[in-house]
């Protein structure tokens, strides 16, 4: 926990990141941006290549700047590439340079394990490979004119949904799993959950390629309900966007993995250690993610209640408890030929 004065000071320090062109909502889907000092001079000889999904770009930039103030990080610069999680994972598998990856879903890291790029024991630590977490929420237009209260409202007439495309985006997969669990984990059959998702897709008006692209579409005026991460909603509001968001009574815990590649030097592991440290997690908390250690910043700008930014849902689904494993659910829902969601998208004309 920290004081309001400390929080204000930290925000001022983070403003330097925006001055480098790494603002919350303007960062490109795929960029290479070395960390620099105020004069534009790079700060040392070691460069780390970070490849990740689009949503945590700003949080990672804030953490990087804090690490550069330490002895371990003072001589490190960064080159970063952000985009849709699945696309980024495949890019690394196909040769894109990376020292550290931060993806949306587990399977995007295990793809690199299977490809020999990440060690098989990457998730053996106490955090089990997870570096950031959030929950799925529903963003709505200011004042909530449709009176959206939860998942059941998404199939009503007049609802126009924006959610990322599950073919490329990890964010989309979390969103879809949360909607599925609302039916299946509350006693519904697979057939009932499938029919519910069919109606959700019929009300979907945009399937952008990544979670960040979906935010841009919604804040640009597309749709009237946006299925998204809590942290993405908070960050957008920190950046001046004016909309409301709802944490449903039942929702899904989002757990995002991070890993160091086998051929990376010691600095990459030191970076991961800092990401997982109380300081790194505190910065994640300020940027809208729920810290892994359970701590809560004194105030989170952009949250519904800045002093109580991360309310506990009445029921919190998890992949482990409600879906078994990523291997199982990836086959069942997202297989490119026979996946349930793949077929639903085609049947509703959304593929």
C-alpha cells in the first residue's frame, strides 16, 4: 500500500513513458521501441526483446522504467513487439527475436515449449508461469443506457457486442470462456451453452484482431457492449475514455503467462523476477491488473471505485476448476477445424 502522494509521484514518473510514444491506447500492434532517457540516448549495452499480446504494453513499459532505476536494470534497453497473442506466439515460433514473452493464454507459451524455444519447466515456480491476472468485464456506454447487468443481457434485441476474434486473440478466448461458464458452470448443458453463445455471436457487430484493437473499435463508437478485461477498461479510462464497466456477478479469472526463452541471457530472468516482485506487481495493480500477491494499491485511477478497485465477484470461474486444462479446452473450443467456437463463428457468419 502507498500514499496518495507516492501514487501521484509515480504517475508523474510514468508520464515519461508516454513521451516516448508508448501511450496506453496509441501503441502500435507491433512495434520495436528501445527504452531511452529524456534526451533520446539509449541507457546501456544490454537489449531485451519483449514480445507480447497487446493489452499489457503500457503496464510493461511502466515496469521497465521502474526496473531501469535499479542496479540490475540500469544498463538495459528494450525492444518490444505487441499484437494479438496467438499471432505473436506464432511469430516467435517462426523466428521473431524474443528474450521474454508475455501472452494472453497458456497455449501460446506451450506452443514455444513444443517448438524447443522455452524450457519445459517454465511454469514450475510458485507463480506457476503466471505474471499478470484480471477478470472479464462488460463495458457499456456512459450511463448504461441499455441497463446491462450481466451475461443474460447480451442476447437481448438491440445489444451490439464488440469482442476480439478468437482466431488471433487470447483476450477473445477468455471472453468466450467466461460467457460459456456462465451457462455451463451454473447447471446448463453443453447444448444450452452453445445456443447461448450462438445468440451472443448473432449480436456481435465487430471481431477485431486483438484485445487492444477491440478497445479502439469500442471507444471509437462501434457497438454498445464490449466484452473485455477489467484492466483494459481501467487503462482506457485512465487515458481519458468515458464509458462504464460492469463486473458480472459470475466471471472468469484471467491468468496471463510469461516466460523467458532458452537462449536468453541472465538479464531476461532478472527482468522476469522484477515483474513478479512486489514492485512489479504493484505497478500492474496501478495499471488495472489484479496483483498476484493479493495486494491492492491505495488508489487505482479509472476503476469504478478507486479506493476499492478490485471487488470480489460472487463467483469466480477458473480454467483449472471449470475447464480442466488449456489443452482440453483448446481442442474442444478452438481447434481450427473442429472446435466448437470455430464452427459457431462459421455458422453465424462471423469467421
